[in-house]
């Protein structure tokens, strides 16, 4: 009987550990535009799922946690861009200031 209880506890702890890992990954989105330095002609992938550890750029975390795909764009000039941090914009990858992001 104790063996069964111990196995159930271990299984619960493992599930709880995985859940805690997922929750720490989930809280990446921010309510401000994020600055990124881009180089003319280079392709970038903007994160739309919010799971990226490299926000606002995609690190392919969506493959494990989400069905959303990254938004790819090519920089038109070498400059600093401010990309939406909440990923809820209607004008990706730029913030449209009508959703969750506050303007700079």
C-alpha cells in the first residue's frame, strides 16, 4: 500500500515540476514595444506565441507549446525597430497601440 502511495506522490511531483517549468516559460509577453537592432536585407522571425525566451524574436518554442507560427520579415534598412511585445497587434510585427502595448 505504501509503495502505491509513494508512486502516486512521485508521479504528482513530476507533473507538478513540468507544470511549473511551463508556467515560468509562459510569462514572457510584455506590455511595451521591444527594441531590436536589425540589419538591412536580413530575415527576422517575430514571436507571435509569447513562449520565446528571446522576445520579441522567435526561438521556435512554439513548436513545443503552441500552434501559432512566427511572423517572418526582412529588414528594409539597418536601424532599431520597436516590435510589439504583447503579440496581439493587428499590424505585425509593429505595435498598433490599441491592444495591450503602451506606446514609447
